[in-house]
C-alpha cells in the first residue's frame, strides 16, 4: 500500500489534525515505512498458531492462602501519619 498526498490529506481530515506543507513529505515517508512494516506480517507462516488466545485456557499455579496477623505493620504505618488515634488515621473533615 502506498501513501500518497490524497490519502494523507484524507487521514489528516479524519484525524482532525493539520500538517504543515513542509511536513507532508516526511509524514508520508514515515507512514509508508509503518505500513510496509505491518505488511510483513502477511509474509509470516502462521498456520500452526491459533487465531486467538483465551486466558481461561492457561493454568496458574495455585497456592494456599495463609492468614497472618502482623499488628506491627499497622503500628509502623500509623507512626508515619501526621495524626492517628486508636489505630486509625485522623483526617480533616471534607464534607459538611
């Protein structure tokens, strides 16, 4: 696929953007390179690869949930708070 001035003008109109005249050739060149790169995908042999991926088909390792009580973590966090009382943060009232 080749990018010509007419197609570039249509793309800029659809995209709601404006390009300066001196940038048209550079942009046309960059877009052509991108399109050529994407067209390389058509050359790949993808016969053995499924068309889609389903995350439900993958198996994740399961681990046992272990409940741990670590009250020191709350104390360490509250120690850095500007204001705390009874293991809670004290924040200014924002809604009257």
